[in-house]
C-alpha cells in the first residue's frame, strides 16, 4: 500500500530536501482547501461526525512523484500530522547540510517522510545517513504535542535507534556494545522540555544509560544527539 509520501533512497541531503519541499508545498495546499471546507460545517450535534469525514483531495495533476496517494482522498487529520513531520524532517536536513553537523557529505540512504516502515527483520529509522570511512547516523523524528509523553515516544525511539533494548526498566538489559552509529532524537519544543525536565530511568539512573547533547535549537525543532554511557 502506498505511503502518503514514499520513502526516498540514495540521494544527497540537498536533493532529499528539494523533493520533500515539493511534497510539503503540495500537501499544504491540498490540506488548506480541505480546511476551508471544514469551516463551513454547521454547528450541530453531528458536527464531530461531519468534521471527522472531511477529506483532503490529492489531485493527480501537479503531484510530485514522491506522493504515494495522488489522485485519491486522504484524512485531513493525517495530512496535518504528516505535514508537521515533514517540516521537522526538513529542519533536520537543513542542519545536516551545515558545517556544524559533521554530516554534510553523507548520503541519505533512506528517508521515511511519513512513516518509518523498513523490513521487520531490519527496521529502518526515519532517516539514515552514511559516508565511507565515517560514522553513519540515524534519526527518529516526531512532532509530539503537549507537555507529556503519553505514548512513551522517547523510549520507543531510543530503542529503535539501538540505545536501549526495551522501553521498560525491568525488561531492559545492558547493550552488548554501544551503537556504532550516531543517533539523534528530533523533537518538538514541547517534547524537548519533557526530555530535559523529567526524570526517566535511562537518563536518571546511576549510572545513566544515555545522555543527550542539544545540537540544534534555532527553530521550533530540537535535535538531540544520543550518547551511550
């Protein structure tokens, strides 16, 4: 089944950015049209039923080639969520292309703009970079809203990046060896405050399992590098 935005493979960070920018522009325009229709829904006891069924019409004409649902309809709520994720992914790619990242010469091996769905026996992260002779890098990107991490996204992403074995303290076992790649959590300001302000076993145990280093905060997107302890 096609993704809203298909995975992008084996391109430079610049090309990946250019392709994602085209997808974002297309989805925002389509989503804005659906939002206009949502405003016209009359206030009644069926307001929720009708709002839930407002769909985004993804026209085939003018659709970037990376759009997987061109010519179909899609949930407005899902388009809103995915455009937010794509915006964060673009912020990451902008930072990657900077001298400060140490990653600007890496190749984008895979980018999952709207979902991370690699093979079950070798799950891919949202963004993976590689460069011969240099450490590879893996990123998990999320747009959690609010001042809580109710879905335990931080622990889930740490596990996917390979820095913990399990998301609960009782089930977690020490890693046989630390990850050989650089790992990054890309989050909203809200989740960033949770990550730095609340005690979690992987950060507050003595000794801690991981530590974070904030690499970028010039926009509303925060990029934390993860280090094994």
